[in-house]
C-alpha cells in the first residue's frame, strides 16, 4: 500500500472516531432522557417512552439509516448533511437500547433509598440527581461498554450511505489495488483496536465510578473444582469460606471479557 | 410528498419474497451460530491454555469487529483464495460466524451457572468427559439460556439487512431495487422498516415470556 492510500485510511479512521464520539454522546442523552421517563409516575409518559424504545429497538439500524437518508428528504424536503444524518440514526437507535439500561439500573437501586429521599422531602428531580443516579451510574457502565462497542461496529454502516469512514476508505483502497485480503485484514484490526481502546476506557471509568460509591470492581467468579464441596461444608459449618482460596486447582475459563 | 398506497401494492410481491429470504438467512444463520457457539464455549473450558487462549482471542476479534467488514472480507477475499460461494451462502456463513461468538458467551454463562457440585458428582461417578458434558452439564445449561439465545436470534434478524450490501435479495435489497426501478423509495423502505418492528416486537415479547417460564424455576 502506498502512503497516499494510508492517508485515505487515516482520514477514514478519524471520521469513524468522530462518528463514534458524537453518536455516543447523543445516545447517552437519549438513554438518560427516555430511561428516566420510563420510570415516571404517570402511565401515559411511561407508555410513550416505551413506544419510542420498542420502535427503535425493534427496527434495524440499517433500515432506519436508509429511511433517514432516502425517505426523510423526499417526505419533508429537508436533507441532513450525511455525517449528521448518520449521527442521528446511530444515536437514536443505540439510545433506545441505552434507555433500557438506565431504567434497569434506576429500578435496581434499593427502594429504601428512594423512600429516604421522600422522607427528606426531596423533589423528584433532587431524588434523581442526588440519590438515584449517583448509585445507579456505576451499574450502567458495563452494559454501556457493550453498547458503545456495538455502536462502533454500527458506524461501519454509514459507509453504505457514502460517508467516508474507515469501511468506505477500505472499499476505495480495494478498488485502487484490485486486491482485498490485505486491506480488509487491516480494517478488521483497526476496528478491533478501537474497540479495545473503548473497552479499556470504560473499565477505568467503571473502577472510578465504583470507587466513588465505595464498591470494589467485581472480579469474574473463578470456578474451581472442590468449591461445591466447600459450599456444602460452609452450610454445615455456618462459617463463610473465602471462595478465592477454596479450590485446589484453578480452572481456566479462558479470559473474562 | 404524498404517501402512495399503489406503490405499496406494487412492492408487495417483491416484499414477500424478501421476507422469505430474510427468514431463510435467519434460520440457517441461527443453526450455524448455535452449533458453532457451543463448540467455542466447550473449547473455552478445555484443560489446556493452548486451546483456550487462541479460541478466546478469535472470539474477541470476531465479536469486536463490524459484521459489515466481515461480510466484505468473505465476499471479496474468499474468491481470491478460489473459494466460491453464492452470495446467500457467504452471507449466512458470515452472520452465523459473527453471532456464534455471542452465543458462545451465552452458553458460557449457562455452563458457569451449573453448580460445581454437578461436575464433581460426574467425576465421583467416574463418567467420561463426553458423558459429563452431554448427559450432565449441557442439559442443565442449555435450558436456562434458551431465552438469551432467542434474543440473539432477534438481533440477528435486525442485522440481516446488512446482507444487502453483498447483494443478497432480502427485504432491504428488494426495497432498494423497487426504489431504483420506480423512483418511489418512501413506500418500500417504510414498509420494510415497519415489517421489522412487526416481526421483532412480538418475538421479543415471546422471549420475555420464555424467560419467565424457563429460567425462574
């Protein structure tokens, strides 16, 4: 590959990064807005928010993107810049997935916490801001991590609409070189590295958020032979056995992530 | 812009053919992903790291890279290596392989959920490894993960439109063709979008029902 072609790919990577960042920001805003509305006390608000979530979770991101690119201009004679149309499509779709995460995390906060807020006569906004969200936030990060990697993978779809992202650049390089194995291998590696960076960043964020409310990072439970017997002994004995040191031989579960 | 019902009527025959192709892709892709995912999950529990590490790496790689690029890879690179498949086969293989890395995680969670005592009981009864897997562990693990597998079938359904880019004539590709022929894009694409909701929403309700029935017992 020549340097000119690499430059093309680099520009594509930059577009991919921008798309990921902007769409994630929109998705985050949408997720919080609709996730919170989903826990509203009026049923009609919950219902409407639920409609939005189900529609966007139900349809395919690519079909929705086609709709924004081809149908929206025809129906309303109003066309968005391709880049922003892509951000809108990705943000709204993944925001709907995120909204369910937000709702789940908010509902998982111990009810006594909300009751304490009521007892202190906090307004609903104060309850959310000062009690519920700070405690729910660390629980949201691992699913958000998965979603943002899904979103990164989703950004490749915009190449079909002619936005010059990494996948688009790869296609141009393929046409220029008449050879596809090399460039597509590189492209896959580029996306893998980007996903790795996102997931490391989210891991760090999770550690920080959990430390903020005084909880340690969860280690994936190591399953060891012999632990079952020790669990039974624990029940008989009535004393807690530290599962980390219970086993005789560690069984590798093959990587945690 | 007016909504034209006659354009919808014109699209209907094409649309049903597209639905059929989509469902075909979905069924075959699910079969591949269920089978291959189980192989991955069992390989991840192998006793030697010479198996677990490469399998984990391959899984991570496939799961964290876009299906679209994988489709292009299969579509453009395989012919360079003198492997010729039809577009439908290429699409089914790519989507099946991609989702097998998700189902592997689901199976893994299911296998991890089987109490350790079951493994020990199998060892105590001197069961061979194959019997341990197929007679003791998997029957308990798979029952619990059926709803989760179903959810991945639904997300696979929503990824089938990607096969349009390599020319598989599923719903979206039929809509694009219809639009290119008649210059009416609005109706076909909207019909396809609504069709996805009409298929995916009842399916996800069904999965929630299954989850209540199968998991919480």
